[in-house]
C-alpha cells in the first residue's frame, strides 16, 4: 500500500533535506511526521554506506526511540555541543518564511538543538503554507515547572 499524496510530498521534501548531510556530521534530528521520513532516510544512507560516522542529537523522546530502532548513533548535547546541521519540520509557514514550530510538544528541545546548530534545514510541504501565521496552528508555548506560576500569570496578562 502506497503513501497518501500528502505523505509522498513530506517524504520527497525530507529526502531532499537529507541530501545536505555528509559523512562525519553531527546532525540534529527534529520531531514530527515529516522529520520521521528524514530520520528513516538517514538510516537508509548509513546502512547502504552512503553516510559514515554520523551522530544524531534527537529533539524528543519519540525521535530518539525511532533513531535507536534504526541504529543511528546518538549523543547528547553535553557530549556534542556543536551540531553541524539540524533537520526539522515546521507546523506553519507564511510567505516571508516566518514559521511556527513546536506544536508536536518538543518545543524547548527543538529550539535548544536548533540554536546549537551551525545551520538548520526546515522541511516544509505545501500543507504547511499559510498566508498568515496562526491560521492553521496556535502559537505553542512551553512553560517549565521552574517558572510555571510566573509564566502563567504573564500569559494570562496577554489575553
């Protein structure tokens, strides 16, 4: 059974993004349905010998589990604080390439890994495009327990 048309678009975009990965790179592995196609493609390239000495830094427990199942070597940011490139998806993108990320629940880890990366590749298929941000996705907000009361008050003050 083949992929749905939208999944085919996601897979094609993910495979294109993975072309930027070279042997020896530290790669941030994003989270989400589109990025899963990229993680699978990285594993295929490692298995075929097209990539060697790749180390992944996953942005979520879900991505870590997938990468481990596919035998992609992993490390933490403490072990590899400089990342060559991170591949991740976006939830929504406007015409000026502003985007919403983190709707899948890995907002903090995605942002930390992206910040530690020399470059970021954001995978987007046509389903993620909108004329104005917030049309298809609410802006995700993550509050850590340390600041829960303070941030809750602040967010309520914004309406």
